[in-house]
């Protein structure tokens, strides 16, 4: 069974059309209303379709949190393939069959949409720059250098990946996909990308590029810790081992400055960086 999960927060202008079009390509749709404050709730309740499941969050969980709620529901009803589709109308439902085809016919575990391969000319300049910054940070953090659009929310995957991936290791915010990709790399799942069309409206980003980029740094530091924590537990590598040693040395240094020579910390950082470079060259 193919199930589409659509997290919704204040999408009254687009959600009806999105659901109508998506139903052409799946068996069921699960919409998670993440405490919308506009007319989204009323529009969803007006749709009469037995294959539409509406889940309402009593409080806003964030797009990642709402997506996790939807995925859990999809697993409950026996989904085999789960597609996560945004409710803002920027995705084209006509791309869904290509996602499903790669999973069913080429045995990929996870397929991600890539805006840069088809619709970059329509992408606002501020989004191009912002995505290039975050994309390259994500490549470094995840260790997967082949995915070119890790921030894109149009994804599809086999439901059974959650036999290994734990929901507690996935973020509740806009970096849900980034944290999911890290988990996929750790557990060696087969990953692919699909060129997708993206429909942009007249919306403008309210976050300046420089300020937004600075705010990304602590998020990706946390994701880096997540990767190495998971690697240490499930797939111990030289990089994660050095990262663990670096963590311990830094912690001891903070407790007692005289116990650890700063040079050891610097050497650990350099070694970790070299390993990431080697991984990049070998990818």
C-alpha cells in the first residue's frame, strides 16, 4: 500500500488542490494538521473521501514532528511505501510515480526530490544561495556527498526502514530530512534522487542569507554529533572513533585545563577533517 503523508500548518490556500491531485497517485493520504490557525481544519473536514485520514495535533510540533506523527500512522495502517509531500502546493504530484518506480523496480530504500536538476531556473536567488550553503554543510555532516538537495521535503521510502531507524533520532523542525538522511547513511540504506518540478509563488524569505547561515551552524553541529553518536553505536568507523576521542579530550580540557594539551585536540580535529576529505574523494 502506498501512503502519502502531508504535514499541514496554515495551508488553507493550497491544501484542497494538493490532496485532490495527490489522490491520483496513491492508495491513502494521511494529513497531519499541526494546529493550524487559519481555515485549514475546516477545508480538510469538508473533503469526503474514505481514503483520507486526518490527524490533528493539539499543539504545534513543527514540520518534522508532524511528519513523524504521519509516518507512525502510516506504519499502523500497513503502508509499504510512504511518500512525504508538502501541503503548500510547491510540489508536483505528477512526480510521485517516478519515486515509486525507483523503490519498486530498482529496489531503492529512499528516494529524494532534487530541485537543482530540473527547476533551478525558477528558484528565487535567495533560495539558491541558502540551499547551496546548507547543502554543502549537510554533505560534510552526513558523509553522503552524492545527494545534491538534502533540504528538499519531497521524499519517498520503504516503510521498513523504520525497523532500524528510531524516531527519537529524527528532528522535529525543518531539519527533519537532514537528520533522516544521516540515519539512512549510517545504516547503509540505498539512496537515490529524482529531478522534480517546483512551483514557486511570490513569497519572499524573511531571513537574511548571512543571518540564516549563522543560525545553521549550531544545528549542523548537533547533526554532526548525531552522526558520530549513531556511528559509534551501530557502525564504528575511524572518523567516529576520532570524533569520540576529540569529544572526551575537549570535555576533560573544560574540566581541568592542565590535564590535556591543546595540541592533542588540534591534532584530533585535523585527523577528523582529513578522514572526511578522504571519504569525499572516494565517494
